C-alpha cells in the first residue's frame, strides 16, 4: 500500500502524519522547538530549528509506522503564516524569523496605510495593514537592521523555507503569499504598485506556485537523514489555515470551520475574490486552486487557556479543567473574560489592547474563572461568525477542530454561543491532514481535493445548540461586545508599565 506524508510546521512544534490511501493515520510524530521573546511584543524562532526537527520527525514517523519506506510516494506541507524568513544570495538566513504573533510593527503598519493608501491596499490585497503580516516585518528590518536588509535577496514564509531546505526549490504558494500584504489576490501576482509605494524591490518576492503544484523531490542528503526514498514527490503545500480547511472539508460554499489552536480561527469558503468585507475579516487565496476563504482571527485563543492552566491550574489536566468549568453556570456567575493577552485581530485589529476579567466578586471560584476564559475565547470567535453571517453567507454547520474539539463540554459551549450545529470529526488531524491530502491528490490517488475529502473526512457526530442556552448567551454576548470600547484606552495607557 502506498503512503503520503503531511508536515505541519506549527508555532510550537512540527507534527508529521503518515497517511494511507483511505485517510487512516498510520503513524504521527511531534517535535518541539523554542520560541524567543527578547522584548515585549517580540516573537521569533530560529528557522534552523524547524529544519532540524522536521528531519527528526520524518525519521521518527517512519520508525514508528514500521512500513516499508519505499511505499511513501508523496509529501506536502502546512505552516504557520506570515513569518518573515530573510535570505541572502546563497539562500542562507540573515536573522531569526519574525513570527505571526510578533507585534512590534505598529509604526510600519501606519506607514503602509499612509504611503499606499488604505483604499488601495484593500482593493489589491483585500486585507488591512496589521502587525502580524509579513510586509510590516520586512519594513521593520529595513528601518532597524539596514545592514541585513541590504544583504537580502529574497524572503520566504516558514514552511516554504523548510521545503527549500528539503528540496532546494525556492517558491511561495498563493495561500501563504496572500498573508504577506504584497499579493494582488485576484490576479495572483506580486503587486508592483505596493512595492513601488514603499520602495521595496519586487525582486525580493519569490516565484509563485499553486499549493497543489509538484516542486521536486528530496535532496539526497535529506533522503539519507530521514530514511525516505529520494524520489518522493514533494508538493508546495499551503498556509496552516488553508490546509486546516482542506482537512475539514471546507471546499464549497456554505462550509465553515472553527479552529482553536494557539490562535483561534473562523474560516468560511469563498468562491470569488470580489466580495468587499472592508478589511473586517481576512480574505485569502485558498490552497484549493482558484478559490478563496474569509477568516477571522482571535490571537490568543488556546493561548489564553494555556495561560490560565500554567498560571493557576498547572497540576490539573485540560479535560478536568473543562469539566469543572462546565459545572459553573452559563455566564460564569456574572464573570466575563476578553482573550486579548497579546492584542487582538478580529474585529478590532488592535495590538495594544489587553485582556480583562469583568465582574469579579468574592464569590467567584477558580472554576468560574476557567469557564469565563472558555466562554471569552468562544465569544471572540463568535464576533467573526457574526461578520460572516452579516455578509449574507450561509453558515449551515461549523466543523470544529483543534483544542476546542477535544472536549464534549467545549463543543456544546461552541454550539450554544454560535447558535449553530457543530460537526466533530472522527479523526481530526487539522492542517497536517490537509497537507497529506494535497500530496494524495498530487500523487493521483484522487481527481480533486473534494473527492479526497469525501474519502478522508468522517463526521463522528453533530452537536446541536440548546435554544435556552443560545438565548442566554445572546444576551451575555451583547455585554461582552461592550468591553472592548470601554477598556481600549485604559489598557493602551498601561502599555508603558509593561516590561
């Protein structure tokens, strides 16, 4: 039996899946790597850590599977978006990668809006200038590290750099390029207008390919280090959210996904690039060729839960925290939490705002706080769903993946707050499965990603909302939405007291 591999390069670890032609995961392996935060708002990684750990994970997943390595015929990638990997003329990295959750570039975002024009930027990229995107990072290096910028000959995004090191092939695919703020997403070309306005040499922008495009085979030394055959076909892959959408079967109108990882994402399929959301949500090219998706982002979704756990409940398991939190009533006994630990993306696009607990009194227990955090994360995601629904798009069901799908209680909270049926997948593997599906289609196992999704995706069950709970949450959600405008200025003033 033939096999394919999906490599998911996340923010904290690389996860590798080995999958057979039925979509069954025969083995998986995860390798962690460090995050560097030298100053408040900074978030960096060493790209060599990605490469080293990916090679280890590929070798380990083969060993764990006990299959004949010669049966592996294809490999593709998913990766964290927006991160800047700056390369010299020898394709050597010039500095650590600046990641998606780095917020040092507020001044550069304002510069982009002023020099390009907000309207022009939206018309070309369909996105606003936000700190997480790649272009502001490039301008930051140009301003603060000019000696490195002068040496730069191209830039890549994280998974594209790993693919370069594994294959020797330099390219960026459209679903990740759409998150740079340099791509004309309708025409699928780098924008000369934006580059010219900002004095960025367009030759820094790498060649563009489709996510499903065959880009070569493994370098001999990589094949030797991993144990994989040198003739494994490698396909470009996609941004983590685009691959997560493929893995969840979000490939047609009316299909929506909610993913709770470090960040939280609400993503809906869009057939054309012509709708106008005025920058309220992200609008990106899909990994499915000639299609798009719209996306709202909560910067600190799972991260807020992790913060709660490590700060107050370090000895308690994830499942126990959620179970005990669920015993607290809807609304956490009058306690609200906004998950703005590192700023926010949708719908506020504010790098300075910070999280709040509202309504604390002496009767609250740690489980009320836990429920407030879970509800606050879900309320934030619901703001994106509201925008999608208000645009006239159908949201018939929502596929839930990531940490929020691992708990029966949190799935019910999602169904109740979203007031929409939630699909739980039988074998949810997130973006890594989407990457494996790209490889499966590239190797000719299926004629289309849709056909592959029908074979690979299995819905375990559908969680229906409770009308009584949904009505209650609708009332609380209206209060939640009042928190940001009342705390924005205060938390901004507190910025000067942070480390």
